[in-house]
């Protein structure tokens, strides 16, 4: 397909949905992307660029001439257009803004004026609003006669004379009402109103919690200035959940499409922190080198205690990080859940203590060695359970993202406690 | 609030949204939940039960009498009602089905007939469909005169005489068209059609990819039998992303609300598998006990090599698991990404080899020891990068969920390679 048959490529691309074209571009090698953009110049839908991963998008936009970029930007809804140009450097941004119509420019500049990751960036400025004293008939006539309507809308907002939202009418309800019915009779009062500076995570939470399809956005004075629709929120929900999973492992959100050097750098930082942890653990082991020299079985067995603690701690911290993200863990149930974690880790600790104790005894034929590793196992698993819950909660309270920092702290704790408990007990009991 | 002032509680609950009431019930202790349900008997909206976590829901539904349960079920849309009763045991299910009206019963039985986690379970059976030769005027009159319309709908489906979907008209487009306009003139052809037995993950993917708000569902003969709306899909998207993060750590999806015993059991299984890994690693260490007895520094340093490999492997496998879930990793770019992983792990491997080599040399004053640990580090980090990518890909090809099994395999590999490379090289070089 690629390389030679450009006409065939153009035909093929024209049949695809913009999201699929974006996926196709992401799959291509960097060199191929330039060729692809050159070959499809002028026929690509503006939506394609919205669906691209950030890193790939930045690269692809470089291949477009400023006037092409301006055409793309004009074709998009305000929220999508802002999303597209927000990460450009200032010179490029100014070039694009200079090339679009004055109205578009004003809209884009306003959009860029809102903080990143806020409701203002997500919202669409085009919306339908009517006064409450209108009838359905007036509203339908207004919709039929106005040309400049948004592409998509799910409800009609009702505003007071000062343009503050006081209610909304879902389209399906408007459609099944007779012409003389007043808007005020069928509107739903008190829609959930989003302040323009609300964080996008909070917006996503509200949409999820109340199953909204769209919600009005107001400025500081309470005037209706935009609307957020569910399709924008779907992306954020998926992004947020995806972010946590990657952060727990210490990789960046766009690890997959980033360059080798940039990916290596982010991963290096995380590994460096973990090296610190590992060296700390080694220092603890070093305290007991004389003990190990006498009983070399200790060196053979010690990773078991640390590794089981690490895994148990990771289980608890993952559940906790997730529960904080979904707001299932609150101050009201924290103590109860901590108690539950304590019980779980105590039960599992005892079970694995017996298991590992027997294995160690059978392997080296020293019953006391089995006893030492069993006791160390119980201590480390309980500490793992408790710290797996307390560390992310404490980080969250300090406004540090628990997904990023928790696992370093917890595995440091379980490594140190694991080695110290096992080797320390051995030094006391076996020598 | 709780305990005594039941009247106050009732007032408070009546002001809350059903999703917030569900959260409140989840926060309560088990005993309190029974009291809460008793106190709010008859005033709780049926939607509350839909918002509850599965484990809590099962518990709460036990407190309801069969006729109350039937009332709840009748109040809900078909998809929500099926969702509510699908997990009940058969006797309870039969009781509920016996207590609802015959039409509801038929709808529920049909819903339960579709496989779990398929489009059939998600879809709503009530929908609006019109023939393409109707005019907007006829459609509006039909909507105004029919009482039994679905609560919410976003588009009108257009069907052929055999009731197969041939297009759709978004409500906003219908509203702004004049009465004499024919449906066929304004409909969008070829909507994305969902077969009733499609897996819900696939459904969620299609909604995300094409930013749909609703899509028609057809049976095996192509007849339109239902519609899936975006609000159901939002939940699945969040569920799926949440599942992966928990599965990577070996905990169950409803770990948070499950009982201590049941949680302990799932976590035990995972830890047992990891114990196997740890013991394997110890066996590898045991091969070199004589070497360690001579150079005890090896025992002190060896966890560093294994732990860095484990962390690097986890980074790669997390990115890979996520990329498989979001379908960003395909056979087309797998080789290129593998090459990238190889480069990243080689670069980081060399950097950490130098770092750790210098630390070891400085610590124990033996230059050769630094060389050995440096070489082992490079080997283990490269193996970690490659296996972190190949293991999840292989599991995915074998239709095993890579989120569940990858990390055990990868850490087993990095532990064994780490200890074997370091101690083996040491045995060769230092003795």
C-alpha cells in the first residue's frame, strides 16, 4: 500500500473514519508520516489531527504549512481547535491565529486564556439558549431559521435575562411537546453547573457520577458561556485511568510514541530513585555480613521475605490508589478499610509464614531457621499491608499524586523491614 | 446523622442524587446498611441500586422484600433492570420475574438470554424508529402522540420495511428541519451497527473511537432490536481501565468492598504464585552458596541487580499491557517498538552499569567486583526490556489477559537472570 501507489492510498484514506486514519498515522514510521501527509494534503479531515496522540500530532503538524494549519483550525469546533494549538510554541501559535478569521481568532484566544486541564478548555462555546417564556413553537422556529448552529447539541439551555442558566430541556422532550407548550413548563430545573475554572478530573467525575450527556459552563459572574459534552469527557476518563496505571510503574503518559531519548530519560529518573531504594536495602544487608558468612542459608532465603512483602504491599497500594481515584476511599471509611487491610495481611502473613517456614526447614534442615523466616514473614506482610494503605493516603493528603510516588515508598519499606527483620532475628536467635 | 434521627435522614436522602445516595450506602458499615434501607424503605429511587458496587448491591438487595424488588425492577429501563438481577441466584430471580408485569417479564427474560458482557446486556430495547419515507412533520406528530417513549434518546433510527437499520437522524438535526422535509433527505447513512452478541469491550472501543452517543443493535437477522447509549459505555470504559491496574497487582476488581475472607483468598492465590517465583530465585542463589561464602559482598549486592531488572521490566510491561488495551500496539508497529525497547534498555543498562559498578568498587574496594555487577546489570536490564514487551504480547496472542499474568513471568525472568548473571560471572571472574 505505502510507498508507490499514492492514488490508491488517497482512495483508501477517503473511505476511512478520521479516528482510523489517525491510528494509521500513529502506526507509521516517522519518515513515512511525512510522505503520508504530503500525499494526502488537502483531503484529510481536520478531525484526524484531534484523534492523534500528542507526540505524533506535534510531529505531523510540523509538516503542514501555516495556511493549511489555519484551515484545519477553522474547520474544528472551538474546544478541539484550542486542544490542537495549545501545545504549539508561541511563534507558531501566533502565525496560526493571524491566518484565521477575526471571530475564530477571538474564540481561540479566549479558549487559550483558560487554564490548561480546566473546564474552559473542554467546553464548546456554541450552544443553544432560550428564555424560559418562549414556547416550543418559537424555539423550533428559531432552530429552523438560524444557520449558525453548533454541529451537535443534546439539550437546549434556558437562561434568565442576565444570561445565567436556570434549566435545560433535553431535545427528546422538546420534540415530543406540542408547539404552544412553554419552555418553563418542561424544563428541568437546576442543571449541574460547571464553573469555567473547574479541573477536568472534577468535570469527568461529575459526568460519570450523574450520567450527564452535557452540562452548562459559567464564568465567574454566573453567565452561561459554554457547554461540555460527554464525548470530551469519555477521553478524559480513559486518559485518567490510563495515567494511573503508567504512573504506578514510573513511565510517562506518552511513553509509547515518544522518542527513544525522551523515553529513556523519564524511565531513567524512576529507575534512579529505585536504585536508591535498592542500595538502602543493600546497606541493611551489609550490617549483617558477618551473620551471613556464618549461615550462608540466610543469603539464599532473604530475597523471599523481601519479595513477598513487596508483592503484598503492591496489592494493597494499588487498591488504595484506585480507591482514591474513584473516590471510594474517604475519611468516613478509611479506618474500617485499614482494619480490613490489617486483618488480610495478618491472615496471609501467618499462612505464608507456615509455608515458607516449612520450606526453609526442609531445605536446610534447621528448624530454628524456619522459625526465624516465618516470624520475619509475618512482620513484613503486616507492615506491607499497613504501609500499602497509609502511604498513598498520606501522599494524597499532601497533594502528591499517590500513583506516582507510592510504590517507591512502599517497596523501600518492605525491603528494609524484610531484610532487617529476617537477618536481625537470625543474628539474635541462630548465633 | 445516623442512628437516631431517622426523619432527618429521610429528608436528607430525598435531596440527594441517586448516585450520591449509593456512595453513602457504600461508605456505611454492614450493620448500618440494613438500618438505612429499613429507614428509607419506599423513598429510595430505583436508580440508587444501579449505582451501587456489585458486592454492596447484593447485600442491600437481600434486605428488600420480593415485591419491593419487583417494584424497583419495573421502574428501571430494561438494560438497568437486567444488570440488577443478572447476578441473583435463580430462585430469587424467578421470584422477581413472577412479581412483575408480563411485558416486563418478557423483556427481562429476553435480556437475560443474551450472554453476559455482550451488547445485548447493555442495550435498551425502547427506541424510536421510523420509515425513511416519513416527513419530519409526521415524525414530530408521532413523537407527540405516543405515550410509551423511552426516557432518553439522542437520535431517531430509520429502518427499512424488514426493520433493518439503514440510517439515523440526530435529534438536533430533526429539530432544525422543516415539517415537509423527508427523513431520507436528512438521515446519515450507514450508522455503525452493533451485533447483539458483540463483547462489551469491543462496544466501548467503537464508541470511543468514533465518538458515538448511541448506536443501533441488531439481531442475527439484521433486525433493529435495541440501542446502546454512551452513558452505559462510560461505565465500561472506566471499569476496563480500572480492571487492568488491579489485575497487574493481582487483586480482584471488587477488592475494596468484598469481605475480608474473600479478599484474602484472591490475594493469597496471587502471592502463592509469587512465592513460587521467589523460591525459584532462591534456588538459583543456592547454586552459588560456596561462591558467596568466599565473597560475602556478593550477597550484599545481589538484590540490586535483581531489583533494577524487575523495575525496568515492570516499566516496559506496563506500557505494553496498556498499549495492547488501547490497541496502539499492533503487528504493524510491534517490531519497531521492540527495537525501541531494546535501545532504551541498552542505554539505561549501560548508564546504571557504570553507576552501580562505581558504587560497588568504592564500597568494597574491589574493581573486579564493580566490573562483574556492571556487566550483570546490562544483561539483566536488556533482558528485562525485551521480556517486558514479548511476554504480554505472547500472552495476548494466546488469549490470556496480559494484565493478569505478565508481571509474574517478567519478574521471574528478571530475578533469575539477575541472580544467575551476577553470581555466575562472579564465580567465573573472582574466584
